[in-house]
C-alpha cells in the first residue's frame, strides 16, 4: 500500500490528493536553523503545489543534519525531534533513529506508535521489527487489532508478503485467528493467506468471494484452531495482544473561518465540543470517497457534541462552487473555504484529504493523512468524548 499522488489541473499548477501510504509520508520541505551542536528548533517551508521537491524532503534534511553530530548527540537530537510539535518532523526522525543500537532508541520508536499522527505511527510500525524482533512482532500484532483500518490493512499486507519469503513466527497465531473477525474483507482474506503459508492448510478464499463463502472459510479456520494442540503452549504475552491507541496530545492551533452560511467558526467558538477538521477538495476523488462516512458520522454524533468542519482547498469557484458541490453530494456538516493562515498552522497542508480530531479541551488527538472509514473515525471520536 504505497503512497500514490494524483495531479489535477487548476490554473498553472494543481492541488494534490493524498492516497494510501505505508511508511513515512512526508508532506513538506524543511529549512533548518543554524545553531550550536545538537538539534535546535525546526522551521518548515511548504512544498510547491506540484510537489516536485518530493515528500521525503524533511527526512533527507534531518538525516543530513544529524549525520554531522557525534553518536550521543545524534541520539539526543533525534529523540528531541521525536517530540517536535510538527508530526512530519516526528515521522522523519524514526528511520535514522532505527539505525541507532540503544535501548532508549528502541523504547522511543515503540512509544511513537501511540503518536497522534498517522505517518508517525506508520513509520514506527515499519521500523521497530528491524530493531527488536520480539517487540516488533508484538507491535505488529497490536497493529492487527488497531482501530485504524489503514494500520490493519498495511500490516496484514506486509506480513503476507513476508510469509512468501520466510516462515511467519508461530507466536502470531492467536492474534491472526482473532483477525479473522475483522470488519474488512481485505484483512480477513489476507489473514487467511498468511495462515495457509503457516499451516499448509490449503483453504483458499478470493477477495471477490461472496460474504457467506468467506465467513464459511473463517469458521473452518476457527474450528481448526480450536482443535490445535499448540493453543496451550503460547507465551502469555502472545495469548492476547491488546491494541495500542494514540495517546499523544498537542494544543490545536487557533483558526478563524467563515462557513458557507456566512457564520464564523473558530477553535474558541467550538470549545467544549469535539471537532473534526476535514481538509479536502471538491476535485479530489479520495476526499469524495470518505464523504458518505463523514455524513454518517455527523448523523450519529452531532447531537452528542461532535462538530465536523469541512475545510475546502483550491476551490476555483469560491464559496458558491463549494456550496453547490456540497448540495450535490448531500453533505450535512459545516463547510468553509480554507485560508492560508490555517493551512500553515496545521502543517502547511498541500495534499488532501487530511483530517484532524480535536477534543473538547482543544487538544489534537488524531491526525490522519489520507481517507479514512467510518469505523476509524468512530473509534477515535468515542475515545475523545470519554476523556
């Protein structure tokens, strides 16, 4: 599930849509301040709209910077970068950190999986198995039961690809059996493929199979597992792997918008509510794909204190075009045109969709790059409403 970008014409240059990604997806270029030895405050600059500078600019700049440092200074610099307010800097710190053989590096990469930023989580998930096989496997198994469908589909696809090259660690079996109950047909079918490689049981299921056929095969695998003698021999740590949800929070930048009804909307005016900012474009296919799930989310949680605000980028027909597009798509939640100050404050947003979940205390709880589904949004909103 590699990142894909699609260029759309809009004048001399066009906006860019954000598609599925695996690993570090970096949005913006970075200019580093001159200073003394060690890592100092970072100042980032947005990529040009056509993205020709590439998405890995921060990672390249960060790695070039820390390579000039002594080993211990390099470690401390990367650990500091891993706490930076900018999620793109945090994501960029993980790969060079994974090359340092130090307990604090392993601990920090593992902890980064519970970051609020999706790119940080994906980078940590990719790096930890290379640093510590056992802890990496435990993290991969936690990812198999994660609330974020992207995370689940990413890790199960990687485990399936690895199963073709080398045997899957048998300690993964209990969690793989649980994963058969996933709501995603992709996760279910891919899990069965991994199990085939592990066990030699040639029980195949196509991704195009009807739901009843797929569920019948799921039950066959469960029956096999119920009679397998290995069930009683697994270490306790692998018998039940718990998910590891995001725990990092950061103060949300203030913003001021005027919605399509001419009303002001800001962080201050919505304080006390859970806010979901959905940066999107009417011209963006991945954005359109998640609209039905956002409409469903609005219907289920608006009365409980959720305010969804669509923030539209590069709308060439202005507010009238946005209003018309929303009416055609049946969008029920608030909409406003993006302003540069807000896009800069939220990470120099150039690619969409990006969604940011802010809790009632004004803290960023989740930042997703790329479209998400109802279940992913719902789980995060429920957690934000609870604490």
